[in-house]
């Protein structure tokens, strides 16, 4: 089916209870992604103390890209479209937001590793402005790739980016696993040897490391099936089954579910974010609805 030449149709025809439930699941998932990530993102914007810490800037970047993921899933998860190289339903923009979340989590992981291993050098080097520059750079890089995909002939762009993107993704996964193991060892052994009197920020460092460990673990669990599927289909020689659309492909649904889980992990693992969301975001929304 040509998505551009024909009228859009729903993900599945609402002719059975199962189809209706799948449609409701897609709409609910996208709504939850938008609501939770917008809540955490607004909390960071409203709280100056949070905005002044580098780790919360990466958290905001993740939330913003996941809000965009939720908005795009109202399209690719509800209608009968597929965002692939043959049928780019969103001109490669929707999967780019997922990739941006991946890059933001990896950057936050590297940031925490640098902060704990070399705290003095980290304080000198990683200013708030430099962190903002890093975030802007990987956002600009992502959309430069999108522009290349849309402006250059597909044969040319595939030859340049297919293998490179594949190798880069594998390296990112390996690096994330390695950093997670290293951060776990630091949290488990190194910080236990430091007394609170020697380092007043010991408990804060442990909490931030634990949060990154959990977030990265969920990211890897959600993304690994997609990577394994790509490797198997590209290098095994077997013809893999292709789902008709995004909303019925479980391998592509998993990263979207993770986009809803990540802000929940932020709320559960960071008391400052949780308090700001409850007192300055949800409470104001509740007052506004009562007033209206």
C-alpha cells in the first residue's frame, strides 16, 4: 500500500474487540508517554536548582525527545503506516526521536561516570554551558542525518549510512553495557569506602548512579530485541517477517513502552524531581481544572 497515494486507514479495522483493544493501547501508550515526560520536563524547567545540574539537563533532553516520540506515535501507532526506508511515513523523523533518547541516556551515563571517577576535573571541565552544547550537538547531528536521508538519493545515502549506523549502534550498546558495569562496581564498592564526613555528596552520587544504572538497564532491555533482529535479518541470509505497520510490530513497540517507563523511573529515583512534579506541575494543573 502506498501511504502517500491513498487515504490513511486505521492501524487495524475496528471490526473486532481485539482490534479495538490494540487501537486503544496505541492511543493510551502515546498519551501516557506525552503526559509523564511533559510533567518531568516542566518540573525541570520550573526548578532552577534542577536546571543548574548537568544530569537534569540530560534528563530534560530525554523527556523532550520522548514527548515528541509520544506525539509521533499518535500517527505511526494509530494509522496503517510504516516508517521504513521504503515507506518513510514521517520522513524518518519519528525514529530519530527514539534515537535521540538513546543518545541522551548514553550521554547522561558518561556524565555520571566522569563526575564520580574524576570529580575535580569534572567540576572544572563540564560546565552547564558545555553540557548544553553537547546536547545541541547531538540533536543537530540527528537532524542532519534526517536531512541527508530526505534530500539525497536513497541508493547513495544507504551506501554511506547503513553500515556506519549499524556499527555505531553496536558500539553504543557495548559502551553502555561497559559503563553500566563500571558504574555498578563504583556504587557497590568504591563509594562504600567513603564516609559521609569525607564526602558529603556520597549519598547523592550513589542515588544518581543507581538511577542511571536502572534507566540504562531498561533501555538495553527494550532496544536489544531490535538490534538482534536487525543483525539476524541482515547477516543470517534468512528472510525475516515484516510487520505491516508500526503499531503491530512488538519489536518497535518496546522502545515506545520504554519511553513511558523512563519518566516513571525518574520520578521514583529522584526525590527532587518527584517533589517538583507533584507541587508545581500536577497541583497547578489540578487547580486550573477546578477553576475552569
